[in-house]
């Protein structure tokens, strides 16, 4: 036990030294970079066709005999010659693949915006945009903005396909419904068209310890429910009214983009698996993103597009800690909500 204690103290000291050095390096880097043009980020593009070809060639080189490799190479040349001949009169379709992994605040919206801006500068109506979407939902304003970014693609009459491999619930489904088509993996979680608002109240605890709480507002409904003061029935009624208004707008948004839905049937806050969602009309096809994209490799040029910005060392140091804290907070909130999704 004494050894473990000493070892733990040693590790703590080592971590402290490493963090201190990193902070010093970060400050020095920041100071040396002052006066230079700020890095606003850049678009990263990779051609998925070439990536898949490289993987196939590597595997064939390992498992095929020399004769098989020669035969396969000859076969591919013939296929490529036929494809070029068949597409001489018309240009090859382009598919732009974007990704969005949502958190509570939809913080990737800014990167999504830049990627969409880049794609729209070159995409034509004959092309297609595929968004690989994963989100359990979050803040209303954050996901409303993210969905509006996808609306930009739809408004340009460029086909938009949304692929959901894991989850598109609540605010995530608000984004998904913008697509001309929604593809879902069989066990992806879809739906949760509802709104939730909750907060603890510590007024009794404060009274027990003789702590007074004051809150002053101008406007009858500047603040309704509060964490520290006593809540009234009028406050609760107003809070529920606000939630209902948001839910009504949410339903209208979904119904406008997917008119084939029985919106009252699906806007109950429930979540369905992909196969169930297909029967309800929430998605158009049960298929994974990989299956859909690989099926187009022979007929289209696939480009994966993302926006990346250079993170300062302070940001890089804080990313892991922030992700851990957010994961913990999200877990607690979901348990409080009975594992319901946010919107």
C-alpha cells in the first residue's frame, strides 16, 4: 500500500510537470505567433475511390497468386476502358461526402457551414451531397442552425442524402429530415420528435441552511422556473407553454420537409429502430452509409470534404478534459431524464 501511495504521488508530480511544460510551450508559441496572419482553417478533401482502390490492391497483392493478380489487373483495365467509353458524352457524377457528429450544443455547426459553402461553390444539380449524421440531439437553437445549413443544399436543388448509422434523434432528426432521402442502419435510433426542459430546485435546501436568494427581473416572463427560488404554478404553466410552442414548430418543420409522415403519430418523443422507422416513413431505406457509398464507386467520383482549423495548444490540451466532462454531464442528464434524448 505504501508503494502504491508513493507511485501515485510520483505519477501526479510527473503529470504536473508535463502539463506545466506544455503550458509554457503554448504561451511561448502564442507570443511568437503574434502579428502573424491568423489561421482561419482550410478545406480538406480526399477522393474515396482512390482510397478504396489502394486497400483492394494491397489485399489482392497479399492473397492473390501472380497469375490471379495479372488476370485481375487485365480485367480492371478492360472495365475502366468500357466505363470511359460509356461516359464520354456526359460527365461523371460527383458525390460530396460530409460528416456531422453532434453534441449537446451542435458545436460542429461552424465546420459544417464552411464545408457546405465550399461544396456549393462547385456542386451542380447533377451531383449529390451525402451527410453522414450522428446525433442524439441537443439545444434547440444549435440544432436549428445546423438544420438551416443543410437547407442551403436543398434550396440549391442539389440532391441531399442523409445517412444515419447510429442515431439521429430529436435535434438530430431535425437535421435528417432536410434530406431528400434518409438512409438508416437497421439498429440506428431514429425519431424522438419532442422537447424536454428540466432543472433542479434548491430552494428548500437553501432555506434549511438560512440562505436567502433574491432575483429581480423586468418583464413578467423574463425568468420562469428558477433553480434557487420558489417556483409557482404560473411559472410552471408558462414554462410548459414555451415547450409546447417549440414542439409545434419542430413538428411543422418536419412535416414541411416530409409531408408523407403522419406527424401526430410520430411526434410523440418516441425513438424507433431503423426498421421500425422505415415502416413509419421516418426514413426511406434501411442501408448503412458504407453500403450506399461503395455501391457508387464504379459510377461516380466520391469526395470526402471537411473543414479543419488549426487548434491552439491550449485548445488541444483542453479537448480531452472537455470531452470527458461533457460525456459525464450528458450521462447524468440522460439518467435524470430517463434516458430520453434532448432537443
